[in-house]
C-alpha cells in the first residue's frame, strides 16, 4: 500500500492567549497576544517547519476562533482537509501567564470543545493507514467521542504497520479523576510503538492512589505526583511500547527500550523564558530524526534542540524552528 507522506497528528487545538506582561502575576496581566496551540497542533506545525509533510485531525467550531486556527494552519502548509467544523460546539481557548523561570499558569476553556467531538467517521475519512507515523494525544482520550476515535486510529495504524506515537499530554483538570488518565493510557499502550512524556506524566499514567497527588491552585493543570519513576517506566514498557522517551526539560531526555540500558541525551543550556510548548517542539524534532532513520540519541538531540529554541520564545506553535534554524542551533551549541 502506498503511504501518504508522512505524519498525521490527532487531538486538540486552540487559540492561545499569552500574557504580554512577562513576569507579571496572572491577576496583573494587562494584555494578551493571540497565538495558536494544543499539543497535536504544535507538533504538526513543528514537523511542517522541519520539512515534513503533515496532516492534522482536530476539529473547530462554527466560530471566528476556528477560522483563526485554520487560517494559521493553512499558512503553515499543513493539510487541513481532514479537520471538520462541528456544529453546536466551540473552538477551544487557553489563557496563559508567563512568570519565569518556573511558573507558567494556564486556564483551559474546553467546555463543549469541538476537538473533543472528533468521531469514528472522522477517523475513517482520514484514511489513517496511508501515513508513515500517526501521533495521538492524551487529552483527546478524556471523553467521548474523541476517545473512541483515537482508539480506532491506533488500531488502524498498528494494523497497517504505521508507527504509532503517543504524547501523554496529562492535563489534570481535563479529567474527572486523575486516575482515569492512567487507566485510559494503559488500555491504549498495547497499540503504541513509542510513548513520550515528562516524569510527571509517566507517574500519572501509573497513578492509582489519590494520596500520591499534591496539588495547589497554581498547579491545577500540572499537579505534583509522588511515586517511583523507574517502577512506572518499567510498568508502562510491559504494556506494549517498544520505546518510552522521558522528557526531562533542561536535563535533556532519556530513552528506555525494553531490555536495554537507558540512553541519556543531554539538553542544550539556554536561559528559559517560557517552557510551554517546549515538549511539543521536542516531539517534532524527534519525529524528524525518526523519519531520517537516525538513532535514538541523534533523534532526541534534534528534539532537545527544537525544545531549547522554543523556551526562548513567548509562545508555542508560532515559534517552532525551521530545519535550517535547528541545524544551525545545534552546530553552534556543541553539535549532535
């Protein structure tokens, strides 16, 4: 079967309103810049800017926000033909503060979200089997019908021998119970070749005890989770993925393959302005390496370079690096 080059990403999309007042407390923000976001959208843009032919399956509402999102995607040469407009639903929005070095509060507006209404027919129309890589997103699993749509996409992709990737994307306030995230993720992993997540997301994927969660008002979308990270990694690897990649921020990334010692990939030291979107940039750089048939180390090094460039910026998708920019960045920061 002839495949469609090269990647399909599936899941959420949004208008992102970023604080113009860097360092100001959220309550003191005076204005916002309008960008776009959502993990699968960010990854799609990052891939497209690296020269990868990219399609996105999300959904928008019959509203101006949806038009704003689609207009941006079309300018980025992303295939938007798969994106349905959902009647009686709203395009998503996120409001974000920037308080470096370690506070980036965000508020989701996803009630009646259009992208949560991606359904089985949308997946069938997408012809998932045509793609080399299919990337799914954890937040799209939080409710129906997008949950069933993602499970079907993973089933079709795995049967067609496409590589299936899962970005864990744990957003705690999008789940009725934190533990439901883990139950759902663990049910899907047998269809996944490569899973990608932060340390907190990997712990969340094995969470069974509410007492292990430490949460404050400021951490509502990203709570602190206690647990044994190595045990969590081992558990997830037993459920199906051939590879689990742990994003460690400024420390780089670690690659865990079944039955092998982990591969530690250093990051690039830079002064952080905004960490939001850096993990999605990592995924796009990593995917570029994957499509080039690079080894795990070099692919993750490319991912780290993409992430390091985005943390210097005040937004996500709008600031994803090009291939030329990434290769130059790597060259001037120690090489691969």
